[in-house]
């Protein structure tokens, strides 16, 4: 499917932005006081994959999803990245993508659900939103990577 292909391109781009970096580099924050880091982006997109595809589209219970954000710190995906294990985060990212694809595969593009802010929303809308979400964060990742070692491009 075309939409999933574009989303997979952006998922792969994020992984390429992180490739070859050591733990310290993955955890390096953009600028104070921001907690934005490449590892934080990976962790954030785990939560986003589960939130949109598994929770919203597929109706799975949020409490059953392995997200980083929690009641004490909804932004733990970024805030706890300095103490996180990169290998665990990348493993969880790959699992989140797999779980999201399986959840989406159980629905048609025009299947809808109610979202508290966006109203009636379809799987097609979620794909477009996720492409936008990844594209925006891949722009952040590009700047972070350039700051770390000068690498730019896809």
C-alpha cells in the first residue's frame, strides 16, 4: 500500500539518522533546556505508533501497551532518555512498528474511530498524520545528527 510505503520510508530514515552512533551521541540533547535527543525521538515514536495504530485505530487498552510515557511523566519518552538503554529502545521501536502494522492490517483505510480532539477520524487520516509526524521528527533528527558528526541527508 502506498501510504504504508511512505510511512516505512520515514521509519527507516529515523533509523538511518541513528545508525553508527554510540550511546552518548544518541542521548545528546539538542540544546538546554530541551530534552530532545535522537534516542528520545526513537522512544517518542514508539509511543506514537502504539497510541495511533494500536490504541486509537485498533481499540487496544492503553494500559496494555508498552509505552514510555506514564502518569507521573507523560513526556518520559524524552525526559528519561538519558538513563535509557538504546538497544532496548531500538528493539521496542521495531516491535512497535510490527504491532502497528498488524493493528492497521485488521482495518480498512476508511474505517473510523472517535478521537477526543480530531473527532471522527479514519485509518487513512492516521497514515497521513503519521507520515507528517515522522517527517517533522526526521527534520529534528537531521539537525541533531549534523550537530553530532556533520552527517546530513537521508
